[in-house]
C-alpha cells in the first residue's frame, strides 16, 4: 500500500480549488469546490475524505471535479487528531 501525505482539510481545499479552477471550463462561473470532509475508510487502500460535487451545470464541471478528486485521493489523506502530535 502506498502512503498518502496527511494534510489539513483547509490545505487540501486550497489545492483542490486551485486545480479545479485551472481545469474547469472558463465559461462556467457557477461551480466551485467545497471543503473536503473526513469519512470512514471502506478499505485500507482508500482515502479518508470526500467532497460534495457541484450542482449539475451545462459545462459538466462535476466530471472535472470527479477526476480531480480521484487523483488527489491517491495522494492525500486528511489529518486526524492523532497526526497532529
């Protein structure tokens, strides 16, 4: 199993939002990334966070975010209270 980098939700949000703005269609002014939230792992190989997808728009920004989340879930985990010490 590969080790993911543990980051704070706010830091992960900044990374996701920056990359989402870069990749989404420039014509869309409605969609944005919400703060990632912690979830229980389904199995040891999955990430411990998710995000709420943007509402459906004419530019299908949810597909961009879906791909981006999949990439970032392979790289990052949200820090837990134990990781802060």
